[in-house]
């Protein structure tokens, strides 16, 4: 969403005499710059529609996420930068434990090459590992990989995963 430039364009430059032109003070800055910027950014948060196909484990690890497990799943795109926030609470893991969980990027987003983003506390499972510092990264142009920093396996249920990641898109 573009910022409305109408109020900005209505400003008049002073001719050097200090007798003409728009008064530039805190109220003008708030009205002309800050309020439109706030509105433009707030309007861009997109809630990702739920699909169980957007959550998977690597290999034979099964990550089962229901719509009731999603506390947050939204992103904002600013130019070619995306910030994505995900909070999955109480999902379940099954199959063969593995060290990688996968999130599928929301429809319409394509990552710009492999990118890495260390994050704090990516998740916890009932395997006794507690909250883990980890790595969330753009593994392919459409998949975010989530790995514990110690590269240990994700195992046990219930399992919760939370992260905020930023990455470039095309």
C-alpha cells in the first residue's frame, strides 16, 4: 500500500523570507508523515489462511497441526522484505524423529535464494528438551526450515513452535 502523498504535496516551501510557506512543527510531522506511515504499515499485516499442508516434518517425521493450534500466523511485506511471525501451540509429532520442521511460505511469496536467520527460542516439545534456541532459515524458495541450535531431533508431543523471521522475496 502506497502512502497517501496528498498532505505532503499540499505543503508550501518558504521563499527564504520566512513569511510564506507551511508551518513545519510536531503536529504537521505527525499528520503528514507519521500517521500515514502507521496506517500504511498496519494495513499490510496479512493473516495466513490455515492449511495443514503448510506444516511438515523432514523425512518420516510427521508434524500434525490443527487450526486450533495456531495462535499467530501472519506476515508483513515491505518491498522485497517479509517479516513472518508464527506461533503454533500444542501440535503433535509422530513418525521418525528428525532435526528439521518445515513451514511452507504463504501463497504468493517466493523467497530470494537461501537465507539464514538465527532466532531465539524456536520451540519446545515434551521430549524434555525445553525451549530451544535455534535456526530458522529459507531452505528453498517456498520452505522455511526450523532447526534446534544443537541440531537435536524434534520429538514428543505436545510440541509448540514460535518464531519471527525476516527474509527477502522476489
